[in-house]
């Protein structure tokens, strides 16, 4: 997108001008801002990190400092007995640490170190969030992966519907806290998880196309939870998760409704026109040896043979300006699924419509609530 549009949207032209000598830095920042703000990052933290940057490497350092500040604030609030403030501060620390490590594929040890800070901060936050979060552990093949289960505020010992939240290639379950609140307000439970290649699971198992298998393991857990109505389960996914969610819906009929946000039909169809940054992230998530190996693996991430098996309602949400997963991918998904699918396109939206949260998020939550 044109950088001037973002400068106007975020009213920070002076700040941008100050640090925009490096074009790579400019594009990195401009592309990240809408997503960060939508995930719960404080605007003022973003501005402070940006204004102290001279190169892209400073991004991670700045966000770690922000996370440490929030962590200290949370500790002080906890010691004073101000538990609501503590929970909110620990969440701010969590999302700051996540922001700093997201996209770091050059230093796996450093990525894991900061992710560990992220995990510890969220564990501190979980009991004091509203509604609180329960950590679940999902056994799958020879590993275990984590999930975050939240019940609606008005939960009253009656089983409720649940929405699974499927992350993208560089996101994590904690990034969906603010989105979860939209579903929770409508009486739906949420379960976000780090599947293979995602969040804290990347070092245990690499990203794989058959997401119906690990998600099936999550569904097995939910089926045995008395708080969850296992006959009313939905799934939502963004970006790569916007591919995975429909694939799960195609093969696991326990899913009764599905939302694909900024997803794709066939990864290889836009592989050769993708940015080097995106390809680096995917190569890392795949555990590929080089770019050619990554391209071979990408062929498996397709809905060509599975989309026709989707029988539950499918909502496809996309933008006409998505520069990662082209709008044509959404059209292909719609055409293949047919009558069970509907496509909502937002003009002027970026990837996953992160710059239109006030319009997109309530719409998705309303739709899912009606389906379940």
C-alpha cells in the first residue's frame, strides 16, 4: 500500500519522517501498525519503539523494553492487590514480547528466548483477565501443544458453543485476545491454540498442510469439557489459518461453522510473487532446507481436493487490497465450495482487514453467533 495512506491514518507523519531514511525499516513499520493496534498493542508503545529505531533490528529490542516495563507495572499492581490492573499489564507485556519476536527467523535461539518471556507473562495474566483464561495442553502424535480456553463472562454452568481460533504462520494464540472478546461478548467460548509450526510449537513440529489432524486433537479435548456444547463448535482462521480452518471444516464434521479471514485457496499460485520477507517466514515455519525445498512443501497447502467437501456454512472475509493473499484466492474458495459459502469483501482493506477492525470483527462474531 501507499505509505502516505498509513501516515495519514495514524497521524504520525513527523515521526515517520524522522526515521524513514531506511526504506526497509519504513515498509516494516507501515505494514505492521494496523495489525499491532488490533491485537491490543498500545499506540503509545508503538510510537515510542518507532521513534527510537534506526534499523529493523531495533524493533525487537524496543518491544522487549516495552514488555519489561509492563511486566514491572504488573508486578507492582499484583503486590498492591490491584489484580485487574495486574492482569491488564501482564497482557500488555505479553503482546509486546510477541510483537518483538514475530517475524524473527534469523535467530531461533533469540526467538525462543523472547517467546518464553511472552509465555510467562501471559501465564501471570490468565487468572486476572475478564473473562479469565485457562491453559489447556493438547496431546498430538509425539508432542503436546498449548491452547487458551476462555468462557463467557455470564457462563452459568450450562454448556456453551465454542469457537476455535487458528493462527497464521507468524502469529500466536495470545495475539487473539482482543478478537476473542468479540465472541465472548456474544456468549461463545473461545479456544486459541499454537498448532504445528505456530507460536510456541514451532521448535517441536513444523507447519504442515493437514491441519485437520492437530485441530482434531483440540476438538477431542473440547468434547470432554462439560462447559462446552460439542454439538456447536465453530472455527475461525486468519491468513494461513484462513486456509487451515476451511480444510478442517472439510474433513472434520464436528465443525458446524467456519470463517476464513484473509486466507488462500492454493499457496503455490501466488508463491512466486510473494515478498522475500513472507517467503523467509514460511521457509522457517516449514523447516525447509532452502527456498526450493520450501517451494516444494508449499504445493501441499491447497484446498483443491478438499474445499468441495465443506458442508457447513463458510464465511470468507477478504479485502481487495490484500498484498499477501490475493483477493482472487477468496474468489476461488467461493467458487469451489459453492452454495455453503458466502464472500464479504472490504474495499481498501489490507491483509486480513487489520485496518478495519471496527467493521470486520463484530461482523464475524455476529455471523458465528447466529450459526452456532
